C-alpha cells in the first residue's frame, strides 16, 4: 500500500539523510503526488530490481533524485509526476469511475509526456553516465495512458490515418498509418530526415501508481549519449520498439 511505502521511505531518509527527510515531509504536505512518486520509484528500485539506491539530489543545488548501482554499473534516475487533474483534462477521462459503469472515448497524453521529458532533458545532461527519467501518474486510467500503447505513441508520436487525395482502384492498399513525429520523445524530422533527439535521456519509465499496485513500462532511446542496458531493470523495462531499425 502507498501508505506503507511512504512510511518506509520516510524512515530510510530519517536514518540516512536527515536533511532530505525534512524536505520530503514538506513536499508531502505541499505536493503530495510528487512526494509519493519519489517514494514509489525508490521502493520499486529497492524491492523489485535489487539495485543499490542512494539519494543524488543536493539540498542546495538540486539535481536528479537517485543514484543507482548494480554490479559495476551506475546510472542516474530523475523522478517527475503528472498531476491527475491535468491528465484528466488532457485525456478527457475523469479521475473517477463512472457511476453507471459505462466507458467513454479518450485521448492519449503524448503531448504532456513529451513536454515533461523536454523539461528534464537539460537537467539530466550533466551526468556522465546512463540517465533514466521516471514519469509517474496516479490518475485512475494511468495504466492505460502510460501502458504499452501509450508508450508506443510516446516513441513515435500519435499516429494518423493517411488517405491519398486521388482515389484509385487500389485505395485500400494505399490507406496507411503515418506520424509527423511532432510529439515523439526520441525522434524528430530535420529537413525531411528522421534524426534522434533528447539524447541526454537514456531511457524512460512510465509508472502508473494505483491504489494497491504500481505498473511500469520502459522505453529505451536507440541512440542516447550514454547507452542504458535493459538488463539493469529486467522486471521494469519494456522496449516499445524492439524491432526498430535505424
């Protein structure tokens, strides 16, 4: 349960990082979703990935949240959260279960995710090691919005149906899905050529924080400044484009 995770994390900070403990308690009061995100990611790393996790953020200068070590490899993790109210507005999905049990249409939050990654790219660039960005969300439908389908859209940007203007006999064969890469986190068009971007981010974890569980989907950058091995997070990383060819 989230309450148990918070309690455990506060104890860890109080024993090993007293100054950070005070900051976390303040954050828990002023920005609870952000604080819970930090505690949940720490718990996932410690309990399910078995990496050594230390606090990397400096109380004065700031910085990324966690430094992780596994075997001889070190990597940095920055944690950020999406506000449930903003996700509800962006997706069109209220953050509550419908009383009549009905379902409704919704939009993916690809633009919101890309904006969050852009905000964090410069912060992660100063670390000379693999860098991971963890984006969390507590929205009721976060397991869908941040799940494998949402991760694929985040990688390529939302897809569109392309239909040729001139109708031909083979119209069925010419209709296809396409993307403009507008909200792709790791690719962009430059003079008509696809090139990598945000190379300061080695991988991204999309983490849904639900009432009694947390679900994680990972995206690996195909051409980062520092390559991140999915073997470091074997139970959390999902490469949305395993078959991608550059």
